[in-house]
C-alpha cells in the first residue's frame, strides 16, 4: 500500500514508523485484492492540536477517517484505527452482498427480497459447497401473549405447529399429531 504523508513537521521515530507501517499493512491485506491501493495522510496543526485525516478509495467508495490529539503519533494511530474499522465493515458488507448473489440462476430474474430476517448462515461439512440459511420469521418484540385456545385458532390446516408465548411469558409449541389431536410442549 502506498501511503503519502503531507503536513508532518517533525520526524517520527523509527518505532513509531514501524507501528504505523504494521497498521497500514493490516489494512492492505484486506484492501489490495484488485491491485495496489493508495492512502493519503494529511496532518494539520491548530492551537497545539494535531489533526489527522486519512483518505483512500475502496471499491469506488471514499473512506475518510479523522482524529485529533495533542500528540501527533496518537492522532495518527487513532485515524488509522478508525480507517481499519471502516475497511473491515465494508469488507463484510461486500462479502455478504457477493454471497447473496444478484440474479436467480434458474430463471434469470432478480431475486425478491425475503420478508424474513436473516439470522445466520451455516456451511455444511460436506465436500459440496452448500450452505443452510436460518431466517427469523415473524419476529416482533411487542406481541402479546396467547392462550392455548388462541393458538388453536391461529393454527390452520396447512400448519403442523405453532410456537407462541403463553400467559406466563414462557415459549410454548402446539404440534398437530397424525391422529388429529394436539401436543403442547412448554418451556
């Protein structure tokens, strides 16, 4: 990673330069997947306060981090740490976006956004590259408790079970048996 410094009036010690270089090399491992990147460090001084601004581009988006401290090295490290957090956040965002995919492979149409909330992705231990997605469905914190009778009314012919919060604020599951009766599982 090419790092250009502007506005530094006093020279940094060798140890400080090595620490900064180590931080930038960590960022470079995450960023430099499509060629070498550049980071621009601008230092300004106002009223005994050193202000540092680091700018770089990441997949066409500008990343900017600012920090201020009376000590130049602390200001530089603070700005590099903020930049590192931004890079990690954007890497996970782009990784998740790439894994979701843009088009449905079967019919070529764009995928519809699921109404469920994605909770996690579990990779299988097989040699095949299959993943299982876990969705949180109908998750509402402000739902009122249900009685067993209300749960029976909520369960229609197509559902084999219904999970609900009972009057004691415990989670219960009502399961339809093959003989037409119901099992109640309480936690």
